[in-house]
């Protein structure tokens, strides 16, 4: 497969995978009171929230990516760079040394650059229907990348907002849930170290069909005083379509010597997200 074809598929598919957290509502048991009197819900919620609060402002790592969209399956390499509350950047590399594409999430917009074909997409969160309707924003996406609990539409999770969640034991894990309209959010955290192992976001839409996003975290490695997941598996199901993304981090550090914003050259042509969606739906 040509590099240009890979980039045309991979860049928008990855951006949509991370941004399309609009999903089919997963039924949760409400009989949490019967799970045992010894379970302290608020204490469990505080421990899950605290486990995700990291003592690093920057994360930088080499990354290996496997992406499956319909019948297309791609393997890529590159870099992941993040600055807390500021930017998440994925750089995709072809032939081991050529930056072929870039995906950049900031608090204000999503930028997708195809460096091979000199094209880009730049869109505000409010202009993407499923992000606007679900209340998901940069902070929510950041929380998923950083393996943290989040409150849709809010910038932080405080002791006050924790009261809105439910929690109950589930085997060796603790399930944390939150519902908002047609949205349902569920996190599964280990009862030993309280690290989040799975994030699931679901949305039920009678008109456009259901969507479900599941993000699995594994292979936690030391990062400062906490641990960080080096292996991530993300699945997005929207109706009959499915996108699967797996990525592995190598050599994680807290390098801060990089520009946090990408400038788009006048040589690039802006394309519309609807055009990309039509291409993806035909795969």
C-alpha cells in the first residue's frame, strides 16, 4: 500500500477514534446497595481519582500503532507528545524517518495534517456534533490519554463532582459509573492500586444509531511517583462500522523541549471533515 493511501486512511481514522466518544448506553446494575456494607463508595471514588493524578506536566514517547478500519489494517510508528491542559500530539512516521502526518488536540481545536498530500483538517470541538452533544471536550480526551477519571464538560474532578458518580465492587475491580442523558460512562479500576483498567463511553441515538467506545489500559510502567499505561487498545463501534486502534509506548519520559503548537503552511489545502467521513464510511 502506498504511503499516501496509508495516510489518507490512518490520519482521519485515528483522529475520529480519539474524538468520537459518542456511544450506545450500556445498562448498569442499580443494586449497588447489596454489594456489601463494608464498601465505602466515596473513599473508592477518591482513590480512583487520586491514582490518575500524575506529578508530571509533560509526557513524551516513541509509539507503535496498529490501526484497523473495515478491511484495512495498518501498522505505523511515530511519537506521542503531551503537555497537560495544553496539547496532545501524535506524529506518524513513514519509512522510519519521514513524518507523514500529525494529529494535534488542543483545548480549542483538533488539527489533522497529511504531510504527504499537503492537506489538513482543523475543526473546533463545538463544530463536531457528537462532541458538542455529549459534552466531551479536550479535558475528557486528555483524561483518556492520561488514564484518568473525568467529568464530561468539566475541567477537573473535585470532591464535589465525585458525588455525581456511582461506584461498586465488581470482582477484583471497582466499577465507577456516571450517566448524563443518553450518555453512559463506566470505568473499571483495580482494587489494589486503583488504576483505571478500562474506560467505556456509550451513546444511544435512535436517529443515527448507537456508538460505543472502549479504551483498555495495560502494561503500566513507572512515571515519576505514579505508573503510566504503556499499552492502549481503543475500539469504536458506530452502527455496523468499527475502528480498532492499538498503540504501545516505548521510552516514556517528560521531555519538554518541543513546540506545543503546529503552524500550517500556506502550501497546505484545507479539506472538510464530511469528506473524510464519506471516505471512511465506504471502506
